[in-house]
C-alpha cells in the first residue's frame, strides 16, 4: 500500500511559518510575564505594554497561520 505525501507550498508553508513564529513569541512572552508585576509595582508600564503587545502579535500570527495552513490531511 503506497501513501501519497503532500508537500507544503504556498499558503500552507507560510501558515506553518506564521504559526511557528507566533508560538515562539508566546513562549518568550512568558519570560516577560515574570517582570510585569515588579514593573507595575515600581510604577513603570514598559513590561505590561511589551507583554500585551507581544501576546497580541503572537496570538494573531498563530490564528492567521492556522487559517492559512488549514488541514494538512486530506
């Protein structure tokens, strides 16, 4: 029994790359989460704004990448 492999190309490949970048952003965002409380405590909003911006970009890339990639199995 032979299985036909489908190769990624075009939107599928871009979607997979976007999902990978989105996941990396969300995982590295956890590092900044450690500094959010101390940043707010001293009156700075740098880390909370950075955290929220990076989370929004990562989530958007993950969502758009998922919709572009679609299902890989037919």
